[in-house]
């Protein structure tokens, strides 16, 4: 072995030891034997259940609902309370019963907003974390970080009237309600605005959650019916005309919906506080890195910390691990300051503006001085409209397809840092994860939250998708649909942390099941095309004009003889299939 290779090997072993931060099981293994990755559930309890029921790592144990001290007239509005768990099942690790408890869950962020079961999803994850704190790990997503704004712009109590809101910086120049430059569009911010009205506007117009307020109302109503009837809150049916008395007692007012946001986002006692207090911006186990969005541009030892003045030459990192440590310490410190801000209970009338109006790092508003830097880190752009260098909001995709510069920008980093795989969420990529392969190094975006919107197309030449029809969104209030799910499974060496296996299984938007081989097996010739564009594929479906000149990407092998191809444009994804024989001939 050459001296250079020896030094690299020693550095790699030391790096793996350094990044391991917690014991994982009773047998003192250094690294988890297997990891399941779940991300961007966004409050969809039906998707969460579908994932767990089909998982090879997780399962459900059936229990009696726990209502704690709550009963009719005394409701839980989102405070963290381990004695309140109004559901008839809880998530467990399947291997816990066979004394091989080295599996792990990493949740990739974006826990609320679109599915109508925010509390169910977060309570399930927090319950699992409470029982297995070393085996459950949380990532901060942009939809999680933006909940810090609730206490900043609504206060900590149930204020009926709020002082004027001057709008948000990312709407500047749009002419929309909340544009700081257009007084005529600041009707949302009058001195007579109520807390409920402001919250509705915040969710609808500034948080990308137009239906969240009414979905929360429905969830609270289900919880009340559960308490009244001693049933599980997640399976309780909606009110009907046949239950007028019970339903009258289960009605939820605008003020009560607002109260649920104030209490669940309370910096010290809310469910979201509990999640954020245990979440990180990035997590690394061995040769696998987890984050919500994507890596920003990294040049040499210039790992970006955008809240620090770039002219400060003292801020340099010699490794990804050092940078990861600084990012997570930054996030933790900001959450601590947010908690302190919540304890002061400062009146909105005495505060110096809101962070969202001017935004930016080093914001001077009352909340901005304490936790505004984390709010900014969770945003796409800076106030000057330049790109924010953030692992939360960056994307591996550009206009629906993998960026063409990824290998040139990041492969050297993979090699230098001993990485084999980066897992992320954030940007919807169809109904199955979108593998991106360099030379047996992988990036795997896994946000399938728009599965119900996938278009299945056929080609004149291959006609291999003729029988495939997307089942759409069904009755779901978001883009998930009712059938699709995907689970990414990782197996690691428990001594070194080296990645041994990467597999994906799930159900596509047409209802068909699939399971890949180990994508890391270089001797499996079926893998050589996966994670790469299929050059020369003639796509002639007249129903998909938007992707006529786009290279389709090989996502996975389906069954014994076909491959799933996908192409994207914006948030739209088109699927088609090609036979193994045709693929090998290209």
C-alpha cells in the first residue's frame, strides 16, 4: 500500500470514529446495521401509515388510546404531553423483538402542513424518539423552521388584536397582499386584524399551505370525537347528520384552530418545539450523509456559513465533518434563543418589528436578533433575491431534472470525505426516489409528495406503458395520492460505517409494486444504467410536449424485464417503461 493511500485510509477511519456520536444498541455496535429513510410526510397520516405498514424496518404495535387528563371541555391544543396519545397504535422497530436492535430511522424534515394529520404524524415520531432516542434522528426542513415565525408574528398568547404587519420580504415587488412596497396590498396588516385572520394569511400566502388552517380544524374535531367516544383520533369518522349532539360538542372555532398553532409552536412546550429541539441540519453515519435539501457550492475549504461575514478569513473548515458540526451547533443555539424569546412573553406592541418584513442575516427586529438567522437559513433567497447558500433549500434538481453540474462539483468531495451516498428530500421528484449516480457514488432525492400528479405516458416505438394509468390524488387533500409509497433501505458495516447496500422498494402511482437490487453491486449489470440519463431514447408521446426534447432518466428496474424512466419539468414528472432488451441496446 502506498504511503498516500495509507494516510487516506487512516484519515478515513479517524473520520468515521469522529462522526459517530451516540451508542446505538445493547451490543455496543459503532454504527447502525440498517437505516430506513422517511421524509416530507407534510402531515399526511395516511401516507405515514402506508409507509410503516410496508416498511422492512418499522411496524405498528396496537395499544389503547391515552387521553391523559383531557376530557370534554378540556382539549389538548398541541402541547407536548407523553400521557396524551389518542391513537390505537404506535410505531415500533420490527427488530426490537429479536434482540437485534441496531436499525434506525432518519426523518428528513417537513413534518406538517398539507395532509390533515399534523398532530398524528408528529406525535408518532416523537413517541418513537422518546422510546428509542439513539435510533430515531430528525432533520430540520424549511416547513419546520418557518414555524419559528408563529411566536414572532402572533405572540405567545391568544391576542385578539394585533399591531400592524408590514409584509414579508419575499413578496416585495409582487403586488400581492403582504408586499412591503405596496401599501394598497397591506390590508392583511391593519391594526384591527385578529390573530386568526393573520394566521390564515401567513399559512396561505407566506408558508405555501393554503389549506392548512381548515385541515387543522378537521384534525382537532376528530380528536374531540375520539375523546367523547373513547376511540382512536386518527380513525374517527367525520361528523354526520346522524350525530347532531356529539357533533355540536366537537365543533372547532377559528380561535381554537389559532390556539392550536400558538400552543403547538410554543417554543418551550409545543410539539414543534420538541421536534426542533431534537433535530439537526445534517446527520452523518459512516459514509452516508442526510440533509433536507442539497449541498450548496463548496470550493476548497470554503464551506459556506452564510450568517458569518464572508470577509472573515478565520472561518475555514478542513473537512465536511467540521462544517457539519458548526451547522448543527448554529441551529441548536438558534433554537435555544427561540426558547428564551418564548419565555419573555414580550407584548407584540413593544416589539421592534418582525423578522419576515426585512429578513436577512443579522436582522435587528426583536425576534430576528435571537433566531432570525435560522429563519433565513431555511429560506430559498436572501432579501436581495440572491440564492441562499443553505442545505435546507438547495436542490439537486434544475427545472425538474438532475443538475448537469453535480458530478463536476461534488464527486471530489465524495472521494475526499469518504462519502458514498447522500439522502435528501425537499423537492418533489415523482412517485419514486430519483437516483443520481456518479461512479458508484450516489445522490438520492426522496421527496415523493406529488406522487398523485405523475403522468404515465407511452411511446410509439416501445408502447411499454400502455397499460399504466396514474391513479391520481384520489380523496387526499395533497399531491400524495392513495397508493404510492417508497422506502429507502441502507445497510452499513457496524464496525466501520461503510455502506454495504442501498435498496429501494415501494409502490408507484399506478399501484404497481417494485423493489430494486442492491444498487451498489458493481457486478450487477442491471445497475449500470440506473441513476443516469438514457441518451438516445426516442420519446414521441404527443401528450407530453413539455418533455419532448428531454433526456429520460433511468430510475429503477421494475420486475424482471422493464425499467422505470422519468423526466421532469418544474414539479411535473412523466413516467414511462422500457424493456430490458431495448435498454441494453442503447
